[in-house]
C-alpha cells in the first residue's frame, strides 16, 4: 500500500481524534480559547483547510511505525494526537519567540490575538497533549502507557534544550556544524524520533526494535530540519508560505549560513558588515550559494535521510506499511514546503 492510500484512512482518523481532544478546551459558553486553538490547527478562520493544517507528518509517522510493528493503529491514535499537539504548541511559542507573523500562509496566533493570549493558548495546547495520552486504552497495559508518558515528557524537555541552543546561536559568532547538529537533534529530531519510537512502543515492540525506530525518526528529523533551513533561504515563498530568504533577513544561524560563514569568503564578509533587508536578501542568497552552501546543504540532508532509510531497512517487518515509511523518508527530502 502507498503512503497516499494509507493517508486516506489515517489522516481523517487523526483529525477526528485531534478535534475530540481539542474540544476539551471549551470554557462553558466562552468559545474564544477553543476558537484560537481551532484556528491554529487550521480548522477554522480565514484560510482554514489542508494547507493551514500543515502536513501532519509526525502522527502519520507514528501510525505507520505502529502498523509495521504489528500494532492495531486505532489504539495508537491518542499518541498520534498528542505528538501533533506538542508540535503545534511548539510552533505557537516558536512564532512568538521569533516574532514570525505568518505560518502556513496565514497570520500567526500572536499576530491575531496578541502575545499574552497566544502564550496561554499554547499552554492549553501543551496540556491537551497529555490529556490526549489519557485516552490510551487500558488494553495496552499499564507499563506501555507509563512508558509512553515518560517518553513524551522527556521529549518535551529535549525540545526546550534544542530551542535554547537555537535562540542562543543568535548572539554567538562561531556556531559550528557540530553544535548545530546538537541543536537540530533537540529542536526537530527529538519529536520525530519520539513519534516513530512511540508507534513501535505502543505496538508492544521490544527495546532493540524500538531503538531502530527511534534512530530512523531521529535521522529523518535531522534531514527534515536541514531541508527546512534550505527552504528558509531558497524555497519558493508561494509554496512555503513564508517570505523569500526569510531566514537571512532574520539573520538565523541556519545550516547553510553556518557553512557559508565557515568559508570566510564574500558571504561571510557581507554578513559581518551589512544589514540584510527584503531588497538585498536575494544577493545574500546568491553569495551563499556561491560559497558552496547550497550544494553542501543538499548533500548533508541526503546523508541523514539515507541514514534514516538504513534504519528503516532494519525494521524486522514485511508489512506493506514499511514501503509507505520509505516513501515518507524520500518525500521529506524532496519536499518544497
Ligand atoms: C515542547 C515544552 C516544549 C517546548 C517547545 C518552542 C520550542 C520549545 C521549540 C521549537 C521547536 C520548533 C518550532 C522546531 C521547528 C521544527 C520544524 C521543522 C517545524 C516545521 O514542521 P512541519 O514542516 O510543519 O512539519 P507543519 O506546518 O507541516 O506542521
């Protein structure tokens, strides 16, 4: 079965589970907190629809992992919802921290409702992720349910550590590729690793097997973030929903920039001596490309994607969902948004 065929069944089930959990945010007759959450999830408000919902990559990976590990995917739905809620919570807070005005081609929550209410809506989303996990069936057994809670909680801490490093990079003139990787593993790798590992854990897989799933997700996450960094500079704004070269204007120490600075050539000189604005950002993107950063970024994204594929090959399963997992790995490397 292809990824697209699985999506037809799994995506509506994920959406239904998410909506059931998010409906817990209603405060008696006051719908405003709930409507902020449904706006961010892409279900309501201007521009609502598939693009506004995002790709739902993490819950899809979780369910496909669960299926390949011989799980009953319906039992993994609460965990799929939980991981997507943590992801969306982190986006709400990230947009505030970065001052980003647009996400998924629409205004961010803080832009529409101001920072205090957006922070609070993010907190509600975070709490709902753990409420979602309470929907895991007793049928799974207490040990699995306990381990799922522990894994999600530990992943949240890892995410904050990654985000701390990312924010700290702004004031650090000498960010190395190795510190970038540490940041990336926390900020992005950890949640994808958590998704694939949780899927296998809930299916009752043993520790050796869940570790293979974790590594598959972790390396995919690293490749995913490097690709995100690529798109933040050379992506098509009509497809990414962000302005062109947005990461350069924000002076983000993304993967290509760290490489470009390390070459100490024309790009590094311009970066250290000039402001980057909407109008000169394309020239900066060209200088960065000339430093070799574009090719190197693509090469490293492929390297981590291949590592992920290697772990996928080790999954001891003949289930057709394994092909769908392989497709996701390939798709995420080639994505344009
Ligand atoms: C979890 C307690 C806790 C804190 C979070 C704010 C924060 C700390 C971390 C930020 C993490 C972050 C925003 C990482 C970026 C990851 C990334 C590549 C996001 C884009 O993911 P997509 O492309 O988004 O899957 P869609 O829109 O498709 O859902």
